[in-house]
């Protein structure tokens, strides 16, 4: 019989139970215990709403500033600078990926998805990232404050 600590409350749960008897959380028995392999990274983190949809506030602010400058340039040049916007979108996507991994604690998939979305929205000559980055940045700020 194998006993692990409940991920919700820390109470011991044996492998004959599927749920914790103290808090009712589903017991997560790591595959590595039975087969001596490392579980995937995505399953090692608790993922709440703030973690899934939040952006690091610094990334959200950077996205807002960069997109404002690009949109202003696209308006002034009549769309001639769209190639530059695409390059900046790729660069912003790379920065977003690195920042979400290091500062926000996202796994590889989440950070990649968020970076691709922000990069694509930044490359489009419209002020779209503000619609996404401002609420996500606020959500990320709340998430970071709750973590501390």
C-alpha cells in the first residue's frame, strides 16, 4: 500500500482511495511512484484561473506601450510599416515567453500560447492587445499578490 500527502490539505491518502477523506480533493498519485518515471511538467503545477489567463503585469504594460507605438506608426505611415510590426510582434512574443516562464511561473505550453497570442495581436495593425493585456495584467497582478 502506498500513501501520499493530499495536494489540497496535506493529509495522508492511501492508494486504495481516490479522494482525500479530510478535504475531498482528488488524490494525485504520481506515476513516478509506480513506474519510476518523471511526470510531465504540466501536471506538477496547480493551475488556477489567475495562472491560466494571467499575464505578468510587466509584460502587460510592455505590450500596451509597444502596441500603442506601433499602431501610431501604422496610422501615420498608412500601413507601410507593417513588416516592422511583424518583426516587433515576434520579438515581443519571445520576451513574453521568457518573462512568463521566469517571472510568472508558467509551464512551457502556457507561456508559448500566451506569447504567440500577444505576438500575433501586436503584429496586426490595430490596438487589439490592449483588450487582452490590460485585463490579463490586472488578473496577473492579483494572482501575484495572492501568491505572496
